[in-house]
């Protein structure tokens, strides 16, 4: 007897085949079974979504059979399939594309026989239960109160804890209680970036045991990622710690989800299905009845708004406040122990000053006492632009509408968008002038100049000050980041220079001074989220100082700015996130921006800007005409505002022109209905517009 199955397969993104395809099987297979099936000339991985209706007799012979089944591998749970279906529907992607992207890459290359052989291998030895090493340190009053609420309420929770308040300890205690409550319970802990995974993994492994904890992120080898996924899928891994990809992992007995640094933009996927791992974590928790904890010292404004008390009770999220650092008495001022914020007015410093003299003196004092300083400059390379003062030539990338960055270490001009690299010219390519200069500063220049400025400063042992740099260039090699961080933790580095990589989540116990060298660029950005991101980055950076309670009172955060009275820096000086959030939310409410409206971007890439904008303009006209003529969609269309197509901020990358069109609506449901109705039009238009390279839909975009 032939059984007809509906199977999700990784159909090409622009094929229009968004639904599962029908295949034939000699035996029934439960939903969630992982199979291999033919697709065109290839054989691909697929997930059984359910039974399919029998095809008409004249088509039955054309239905292709299932090629293989992964016997011994438990089917993917119904909650997982619901999560994937929601992700595909909400973010306007094909079901199979999302489903198969959520599986480990190595799984896609295995046959059923190979998987059976793989499953026969004995799993790593594990104790029958999780052995939890209880930390005997007493909890703070804030931690105790937060855990009591997590125990008693259903959530979701917004854990608003200042840097150094002990949020990680709350996560671990909540995880321990969830695992103790049910013998098969599992916990998912999300972190924004790979470089934060090792230190958090070490803390959880020390508490719960190596066998109970696995890491799941894109930095693993294919074999490591498959092993971690199988451990989570089988339930052997009680705690899964990973980046945004882990939110779609198969974790069938999920009881608790933690999203650390929930405000971080890294949780938003920027390619393929552009999902938000934070938002999917909330949806997944609701699906499977798991509690969800969102933690941050600077929550996303959407999360903060959702946790505001409503007139008739609490907000959608239950806000748990932890305003004091560990070691600060419960009745003390919450600002006690936080670094003192000092603003340096750079307009009063000599022209061309890189480090203001008072800041330089403060750094020297810290180094001479055996303490560490951290300098944040969110721009890598030596200088953003190389230029000729005679003819005006600048180091533009020939393939992108951006400048190539000057890297002095290897004497190259490098485009950070397309990767195009050339040796630095000996003279101006246009006029031959030998005196080529630089504009702006990057971390390479800051590192070199600091070495010159601190040449006379000695450590307590008489040795000269040691300076290190951590950015995407200095940590490119395997293991370089871990080695650099280990040197900082060991005290082998006195002054650490870096980009935002060093500002997030690291527990540098010897750092007592943090300085933001040039943060002004984000103050006047056209991106409405830029102030929020800058405030979060500076608060996170400040949080690296004074984490040792004995040094907390003497720690400092310096900000070099030409606008010291800007409201953002005034709020930063007071460590006043609630005040900053209130001001930003008031502006957004007035402007009709998220969280008071919902946005989506339609993006197009083509060989010319005219073609990209023309494609989007045609789509807008056709969609509005088609939707207006459909009585079931006309009401939704009336709630959506369409803005004209415009170039992206960096409009050309690798010789591909990029344009986008913004859609805005006060109703999330109306926006979703309009986007879904646009899908067939997008597929049809791409077939007619041959100049279009690709198009994409970005729901809830981070930048517009």
C-alpha cells in the first residue's frame, strides 16, 4: 500500500514552492520524521510534516518515492514543527527553508545507513541525574526577590539588572530549580555572540557538570554541531547554551528559556529567514509551557515598553528589578559601586587630540597601581579613509559605495563590505602626490598612539605598560580571541583597546577605568535606533569597570564627546536607563515608530539602482491595486502605509545595487496579511525583471 506524505524540503528561496511537497512511501511515517527525498536532480534532507491527500490517478505515477529514512532518530516534536511553521509564516520564508536550516549541516549530508551507524556509537558517559554543585555564597536581596517571582509567576520575565548585579547567578539558580522539578526537563540559554559562549559555558559546566551542558553555535565544526544537536534532541543535554541559531534547535523537554543581553542586535538574523531569536524564544516558551527570562541592564525599548504596568495590572512581561551590584547593601544607594561617569568636552581640547590629557593621566595612574583600563573605539583598522589633500582623491572601493579602510599593520586598503583589498599606493593614484594622509581613527592607530603616550608609565613591578587590541582583525585566527581574553584575565595586559567585542558580557575583574574615545557619530544618525544602541553599548562598556567589589567605588567611565550636555550623556552619567527609555519612547510615540507601530522592509538587489527601485515600485502599484480589489484584504491594505523605494545607506556592495521600500502599520495582523499577499506578486515580478539578482522581506527590521 502506498502512503502519501507531505514533506518539507529546502526549496530555493525564490522558487515559489513554499509549501511541503508530496512524496510516496511504502510505510506510514510519523510527523517529524527526518528523511531523504529526491528534489530535481539532487537528493536532499526533508522533514515529514504529515499525511498528504492522495493525488489524482493521472498524477500518482509522477509522485517520487522517499529515498531513505533516519531510523532510530526520534521524530521532531509537534512544538518544534509549530515553531518552524510560525517562523516561516511570520518572517515570510519557505517552510522547508526554515525547517532544514534549523538542522545541523552535517545531518544533511548523511544517509540513513550512516546515521544509524552514528547513533550506535555510545553517547558520552553521563550520570543518571544532573549533579548540581550548589554555590554556598548568599544571594543578594535583589537576587532572592527575582528568583521568588520566577518561582511564583508564569512570566515572561524581564530581568532588569544593572551590570554586576548577578544576573548570571539568577539564571543558574532558575535553571537548577527547573531541572530539579522534572527529571527530563531541559533549559535553553541564549547569548548574543559566539565570543561570550566559552566563559558562560564554563560557569554552567562547573555548576551542572560537563556532561549536562552543550554549546550550539555556528562557530562549531560540523561534527561538533551534530553531536551537540543530537544530545539536545535526545534529551541527554539538560542545558543547551548557544547563539541565535539555538532557538530553533530540537529541545523536546524545554522547561526554561533564558535570553541574556536580550537587547543585543545580534539576536536578529540578517540573511535568509530574518528572524529575531529573542522574539522566537518568547513564542517558543508559550508553545511548550516553558518560562522565559529576558535579561539586560539596558533592555530593548520594545521589551521595556511591554513590561510597563498596564492600568489594570502588570504589563505583558513581568519586570524584575535588580538595581544594585553584588556587594552593595540592600539599603544603600543603587548607584553605589557603579563607575563614576566623567564627560570630556573635546571641543575644549587641542585640535587633533586623540586622548585628552586628563584621561591619559588617569590611565597612567591606573596602570601604575596595577589596575587595568579599557578603551572603546568602535572602528577597526588604522583610519577609515586615506585621502589626498591636493586633488581630493579618497580610498573609495571600486565595487561598493563605501571607503576602503587603511590597515597599517599589513599596509593594505581593505573594504569591510566586499573584502576587496589592495596594497597602499606609494602616491596618489590620481595626481601622483606623495603626501597621502588619513582621515579619522581606528583601533590600530589608537593602540599605536597609546604605546607612544604611555611610554614613560610603568607597572608596579617596574615593567613598561602593556597594551593589547581586540577586534575582528586581531582575533581572526582560530583561538586568538580566547588567548587574548585569557591574557587580560591573567593581568598580562594593562590597557585593552577594542571595538564593541570587548564591551559585552566580559567579567574583567581588574578593569577600573573604561573610556569611550569617539562615540558621537551615533548621536545624529538617520537610524532611529542609533541612540538606543549607543546608550546600551556605553552602559555595557561602563559595566566592565569596578566589577570587583573592592574596587567598585573608585572605578570610572570616561566619555570623550563634543556634545557633553546631550541628553544621552546626561542619562549615562546618572546611570539612568529608565529616564533615557522614557525620553526615547516619548519620541517614538510621537513619530509613530516601534513599539507603537510595526515595520517591514521589502529589499531588492539588481545590477542598477533604477532596476532595483523599479522592481519595488512596480510591486507597490500591483499589490495596492490587487489588494484594494479584494474585499477580504482591502481593510488590511487601508492600515498599511507604503513609502517610496530608496537606496540603502550603503547602496552598492560588490557591484550590486540595493534598494528598499518601507511598509508601516499600527496593526501587526494587517501588515502580515499584506506581506503574505505580496508573496506571489514578488515571485511573478522577479521572472519578468531579469535585472533583479534577489529580493527579500525583512519583518521587524533593526535598521530602516
